[in-house]
């Protein structure tokens, strides 16, 4: 540090690496300051909860507190669902300029519904009853017709440089209400990962603690859905001692060198897993729901996922992707 005057408060000297790191982060903070509310910038009062996942107040008044992101990978055509193309009827069976094959209009009829007059396909008679509470966006597209790239672009907004996904940004900005559960959970059901893989729920350049926790819901068994969060070999007391030792070693590492984001994320993941041992087993157990409710959701992979998603939100999880 530079002593500019006799009246300046003297602070400990930094190494060259520490100085450049802190100055570099300072430039980023200056640019970020105008985007954040005062509480977000200087730390909102969250009571006893503290840490990167503690709940934070949003910069604007909102009604929604939680998110279910239903991402229908490989879903039905937009032309049959939410994006009517009436002009296709006059080109039915004719070649499309610059493309392959011929034009094919939707076999389903669209009609305005609700006070908003949004056109809804006849395949959604029940959803159409709630169309006035919906926002339908028809301007999104990708110019690369590949599922993997388009899926990642849909989740992260980027098709080239890896960026944080929507769930990671939500968790970063708002935290989560349940410190015993991951704040962002992505549910998938068998058949391998969706196109694009882990990038769809990744944190990219954000700290790893904000990445999603992927859960395979193809099994009805809670123990198989959330494997390896409890050890059959050591007690909870011993696990707590192990985590405390890791924290102590990490503090020594931070003092001698500097904080390692990947190391911090790994330790935070271990902490969450330790806390999840009781809370998660209850949240993922849909057998605790009345039989009539389970029947309403349907005994299908998607029905079970949606029921689990609802239970997770009720437990205080901020963002659930189905």
C-alpha cells in the first residue's frame, strides 16, 4: 500500500499478487455498484443467516418468491403449441425457400382466449383458462439448428462462451430460504443428461456454490434419487468433525495464499450435503402426499417431477428446474 499522507490510516502491506487481485476486483465492484441496491452492495440484514446462500431482498418489489422452470427438452413443435403460423396454410405442401422439405401447417386450431386475447392452441384447453396470468414470448430463436447448442443458449443466454444459467443467477441475487437444502435443484429423468449436459445448470464464472444440484428422478426410491449424502461408515458426529477440520485447513490455505473459489465451492457442497441428510429425504418422498394428490399429478416421470418440485418449493428452495 502507498502511504499518501501522515494523517492516512496505515494498513497492512499486501504482496504484489494480493494487491493486483484486490485492485482488479475493485474495478468490477465499481461497475457493479450502480446495478445493485444498497442492501445488496453492503450486505442486507438477514438475521442469524449468513453466507453466500443467505436470503437477500430483491432490488424491486415483487410477488413471486420461488421459480419452477419447466424446460421441455425435445418438446412438441412451437407451431402446434404457442406460436401460430396461419400463413403456412396457403403454402401447405409447397417447398420452402432456403430450406428442405415442404411447408406443413399445424393440424390444431388456435383461438383467442381470456381478456388478453392471446391465441392458444386447442391442445391446451386447461392452460387456456389461465392465459391472462401468462406472458408468451414469441421472439426467441437460435440460428444454429442443433439441440445441444440451442438448449444451452436457452438456459444460459449464450451459445459460445459459457455463462451462468438462469437458476444460478437467481440464487446469486436472491439467496435461498432453506439453508439445509440446495437453493437451485435441477430434476431430470433417466435417458442420460439433456443436450448440453451440466452447462444447463452450471454457474460458469460465478462461485461454484451457485450451480444447480442435479437429481435423477427416474427411481421411486428416495435413497437412490439422493445417493451418497450420508455415509454408512461414519456417524453424523464424525462427519461434522471431518468438515470442521476441512474448514480449518481451508482457512490456513486462505491466509498463506488466497481464497480458492473451487475449493470453497467444494466445501460448501459438503456442508449442504451434510445438512440435507434429514431435510432432503422428507422433501423428495412423494409417498407422504395423499393418494388423491399423487393421482392428480399422474404416475408418470413428469408428474412425479412436478410433485417433487412443488414439495421442494414448499421447503424453501429458490429455483427448481424440471
